[in-house]
């Protein structure tokens, strides 16, 4: 049976109010409290449909609907669907070559913070949206339960959403700030509280960077313990005030020809080490 559109008229004019509404949604940030989130592309729609929530609206071209009947048929009937021409869709989005669909999702439907998480990723003022999105994706793969952000890039910005490949729809986060100073102070309090509650708080340091004598290779840490992994800013590294309240300093050895690794690249072995340790423990228990 064909699905019945709730908004069946094909929108052909780029002057349609829908275009402006979607463009405005693209420009808004989570820091401004926008209640709705625009997700561009098929993959992000598929990620929404994996959650316990439904999209509020979908905007699609007729060609996309014809070629994605499997997705189209599982969209809940109450979801409002607008059909538009490719030129209207392109005018509405930030993507230079839209794949034919976009969806609107309520910010209130994003995952809620976890009570007493045992594996947390804390990020100190990360500025690059690509890095932040990649870190969310890696964190989800590594079973991170919650992400703390000290200011930095907007996690709901379009570049972050695309780089995360939808991970932000599944992983709770808390953005602290909005200013850098406020973000740093709030993260400092959270790290101190975590350490006080017996969690190990791991500061990642660059080899040769004024590390204390107790700096430890990351594979010698007991990753089975409740852990907060703290990663520093792309340019300045971890802020001294945050570093001073961490319980351990760890490092990722690499060739000295490279001063430092990209934060998103360096995070991969660190984040996945806990999963490796858990798999090893399960195999021998």
C-alpha cells in the first residue's frame, strides 16, 4: 500500500517559506537553544529511525522516495513529509550536493545524560568541527557512555553532525560554557568530582611535554576501572588547571619526527583500549 503524504504538494519554488525555515534552522546552534535540529542526508535519517524517537518532518525529492522505498515505508505515518524539487532542496541545505532528503529532529529527543557513567570522554575546548564529529563517532564505537565538552565547537553544527555520522543521536553529551572560561571552570569541577568519587581521570600528554615523572604508557592503565579520559585542545593542548586535577598522566608514543598527533587520530587507540581490555578480561574469566 502506498504511503499517504501529509504534505503532498510538490514544492517547486525556492521562495517557499519552507526553504527559509530550513535555512534558518541550519544557522541556529545548540548554544542559542534551537528546539529543532536539521539533519541532512539519508544516513542521518536512517540513524534517527534506529532511535526510540521519530523525525518531526522529512523533506525529500520524488526521486529519493522512488529509490528508497524500504526507508520510506518504515517512516511513521504521523511524520509530516514535504516533497520538493532538487533545486528547492539544495537551496534549503548547507550540503553542496544533497542526496535527496533531509529530516527535522527535536533536540529534546537527543539521548539523556547517564547517572554515574563509568566511561566518560572529556574534551577541552575542541575547535575543529571535523575533529569533534570524528571523536563522537569513535567514542560511540568505544562504548563511551557520556561526553563532556568544555565550550568549543557546537556539537549540533552541520559539520559536526556530518562528521559524527549520526553518533550524536545515540551518545549523551553535556556542553559546558558558553564561554571558554565558564566551560573550563565547569569541566574542572566535574573532573574533581569524578576523582573524589574514585574514578581515574586520565590526562593525555604529548611525549616530551613537561610531563611528570609518573607519566604512564596508555596500555599500562587499568581500563576496567571507572574512567574519565581527558583530551586537550588542538593547538594549546590540555589546559594546566584541568591537567592538575587529573589522577594519572598517560601518553601515546610516536616517532619524534612528528611533534604531535591530530587529537581525533590520537584518541582512537586510547578509546578502544578499554574495549580491548574488556574483551581480554572476558576471554580469560
